[in-house]
C-alpha cells in the first residue's frame, strides 16, 4: 500500500489524461500504517511546555519573519 500525491504536467500536443501523475509519498505494509503516516503528514505541529502540557508555538524571531532578500537584485 502506498500514499500518493496527484500531480499534473501539461505538455502541448498531448492528451490531458497523459498529464496526470501519481507521485509516491510513502509505502506501507498495511492500511493502518498508511493512515498513521497520513495523519502525521497532515496534522499541525504540537508543542509542549516544560511541564509536558500543550503550549502555543514559539514566537518566530525577527530574522525568521523577514522577507528573504533576492540575491540577484542589488
């Protein structure tokens, strides 16, 4: 069993059905393993405080929030 992501790659002069691709994300021996991986991929990150209780995500630093500079523009 495998988890796959649908993708499209359109090319001129080719039928639309040929544009559909299914990229393999992961393979599993059974449905339970595939479901567990899917939940892991799609679930939000969870953060815990020092007492082991749920906490808010850490505040990003100023550098993490900054817009990346384009290296090709002065």
